């Protein structure tokens, strides 16, 4: 039951990565409030991890430096809810930046080696999934 | 500039309330992690406040009892981002429950006076708005 929903959620996430896709990233701000804002996912591996592109000096990156707890929600079409809770880190490794580059980022950065470009890498600890109108499932990875 | 974006954001929120609409609500869980999940907004007043229907014993209501900090994100169509950060409270007043009832809730509750039905009332403290491809604006209410 869980495995089927996890597999399907991974497919939905994969379909919602790259240019013109979006999901919602929740972080914690300086005052201890949750924030939730739109972001484009770059790559993913099932529900295990998701990467995003960001600016080194963005609000998101600044918040992550102070608190690495995060949640990601995919619900674009309204017939599913994918909630992933976990941790997020800023990656500036050149190879990772190249691997996680996607078409569309050139509107914001000079290229994958732009020093202002960084990768946000989210790793799931806990999931809550409602997909294909099956029963909601939740658990830990 | 801000006023125009605030007005437009309020219209977008109002268009995305009631049956078949959804947005994302971020809360803080027992372990201090942000969570982000799909919810339907019931009513709204500009960007000032938004109400939701929920179960008295839902994960969301249980989290709110322990931590009243929340964020709401509207980004359904992908061409806008509305992030509101503030506080959220559980309301069980009979008049409020009747006022905030919307078509569709009858699939989950016996009626607006169902003791399992409660209203979650979010009040905005801070906003970050990107609408109609205008410059992003942020501020406090």
C-alpha cells in the first residue's frame, strides 16, 4: 500500500521538475515562523530527495543557513497532496551545480558555474501522501 | 505599487476559495519542522485573513494548538506567488462555523454544527507577493 503510493508520488514529483513546473517549499524564518513559497524543482529521486536552483543570497538560502528544516508540497493539479518533511542544505560543488542545471535557469544566471547560483538539496525524513484517490499514507524514510 | 499588488493578490485569493480550490498551508510540527500541505480556503478578506474548514482532531488542528505560527501560499496557476505569514487559531463558535461553511464540506461533516467541524482562521502579519508579473513586493500588515 505504502510502496505503491510512494512509487506513484515519485513519478508525480519527477513529472513536476524542470522549467515551467512548480511546487511549494516551506522553511522557517528568522522569527520562527514557517514560510511557504513557490519554487521550481530541478531533479528528484523518487520521494527521497529533491533539488532546486537558487541564488546564493536569496531569502531561501539565507533562511536555510540558519535553520535546515524544510517541507516540500506538490499539489499543482489539486487531485493529490504530496507532503515531504526533512532537511535542506546549500550545495555549491561545481559538479552538482552542473548536474542540477535545467533549461530556464539561464534567465536568472550566467550559467551553471555562476558564483551566484547554488543548489538547494532537500532530503526527506517523513512523508504524507495522498495520490490517485487512494488512502492517505504517512511514514518515515 | 504595494497597494496594487495587495489588491490583486486579494482578488486571486478570493477566486481560489470554496469547493474545488486549494492552496498550501504551512505549520510547525511537534519536532519543530515546517510542514506544508494542501487545504481548501473557505473565505477571505483581501490578504488580511483567510479561513479554512478542518476536523477538530486533524493533524493541522493538533499542530495549531501547540504552535499558532503559520504561512499560506497560493500558486496554483504558476504565474503568481502569494506568500502570507502570520498566526492561525481554531474557532468553534457556532456563528463563525455557519458563516465559513462552503459547499463540498458536506462530504466530510454532517453540517456546520457538526462538533467535529472547526474553522481555522489565519491572520496575516507579513506578505510577499508576485502577481501579474510586477516586481515582487513584501511588507507587514
